[in-house]
C-alpha cells in the first residue's frame, strides 16, 4: 500500500578516506577496500517530497539546490534512479521534488557527491521503510549504504560513523564490496574525535572527475600493486588503531594520499592535481612535526585541497599552527574545521 504523498528529510555527512578507493569494476564494485572517517560539519541536507502520479511510465522529479532549480544535476539523478530502480520498485509511481543544500560553500572544491548521494538514498529508503511491513535498523543502514554506493562509490561510507570500512577484505569480518560497515575492531581513544581541518587551496571544479580517475586505473601499469598495497595497509591499520599508534597511523595515511596522486601522475593521460600551495603546506606540516614531535599529518582527495588530521589532545597547538602558518596558502584564506562524526541524521 503506497502512501499518497509526504516529505522526508535526512542530513548526511561527507567522509575522508584514510586508505583510498581508487579504481572500480562494473556496478560500482571497488577494486580495493578502503576506510574513512565520517565527517561532521561537511554535510548535505535533503528534503524529498513525493506525490503519487497517475502513470508509472518513467522517472519524474525536479531538483533544487539552495532553493534554486538545478537542471544540470538531472542526468546524474536519472542515472542513479535507473541503477537503483530494481531495489526500490516504487520509484516510477511518484513525482519527487528534491530540495537539497550543503553546509559547505558551493564550488569550494569539496565534492558533495558522497554526502549528496547518501542523503538522497536515506530519503528514498525512508519511503521504502513506510511501505515494507518490517525492517530492522541494521537492514535499513546496510541497504541505504548499498544504494548510496550505486550513486557514488564513496557515498556508501557516509551513512554511519565514525570509522567506516568498505570493500571485501579477507581479514575484516563482515566486510563487503556492496556496502560500508562500521569498522569492527578495537579503536583506541587517540582516534576518537579526530580532527580534520580542510584547507581550501583551490576552489571550483575538480580538474579530473572521479569517474574519469577511476577509469584510468584500467590498464594502469601499477594498478595491481596498488590494490595489493591497500589490502596490506588495512591489515597494518588493525593493530595501529587498536594500540593508538599515531606514528604508524601517520605513515599509512600520508603514504595513501601521495599514492593516490602518484596513480594520477603515472596514468595515461597523466595529471598533476596538487598546486604549489599544496606542496608548501605538506612541507610545513613535516617541518612542524619534526620541530614539535606533535602527531599532525595530512591527507588529500583527488584535488589540491589539504585535509589536516590531528587528535583531540593537540587541537589547540594544531589550530594555532594552521592559522599562523598554513591559512596563508588557502584561496581567500578559506578553511573548514571539521572532525570525525557519528553519521547521518533524520531531520
Ligand atoms: O566516490 P567517488 O567515485 O567520487 O570516488 C572517491 C575517490 C576518493 O575520494 C579520491 C577516495 C576515497 O576513497 O574517497
């Protein structure tokens, strides 16, 4: 029995990968497993209004970003609906109005696809939950993550918090290529409330879309070695996370960021996604770490912005350092203070 109409609203966060997902197979199956911190401040809020329609001929929806119509997002949503249709049979029965907004500035160089697809998947599953006779919370989260993955791979890590693993791995219980799961092993308090200050070195559109980037791993000369390395890094992280070994954590996280960029520098065509300021910041973080022995490090997405990561107990020193020595490298001095968060919320 389908409800006539209604509105559901969810807020979903972005996430930052520690071991990176780069390269995929058919149907958004990752070429290697990854792990990320779910963020807190960087999030998308989506209100989905649904109204039963006369026919069930095709998908019917409109999308507004910050109250303004966004026809250029249409193909992406259409594509997503086509992919998830088999799992959400009611899709063609409704006309949808999708009202979405991001907490972070538009075109800040921060991708909204993870939080955006997660928020939309949550809203759609909320309708599915009303139709289904019974659905427990675990099933709900797993299916949302599964659907979000079909929108944007990394979106499947944006449903829960605070450390999420995605991609099957021999030594990680319940890991799956199909959805993300909360990291199932012990995590030391050093990694609770971890901070991520995002330095906006270069705003605006990414030079290479992640779709193009993932595809560059097909036939890439170092692909297999890279995929094996991701498995090994996840193995190493297990004891690092359990023991609270910040030094070990830094070594893996920074190497993962540079490897992601190395893959792009060595693909055909090749790309350099860092800017001179990205490198300046990295060197300053290394110098500061040497000087002070404080456990502060960086990671990168597929772009020039730098995520500065540090534990809660050094937050005052880290913020002073960032403000005094790093913010000068940001476009218009812009940066975002974020931290590991607890996952999506129904509004
Ligand atoms: O979810 P996608 O297809 O936008 O890919 C994201 C890839 C990286 O952000 C570069 C790495 C990751 O694991 O999040």
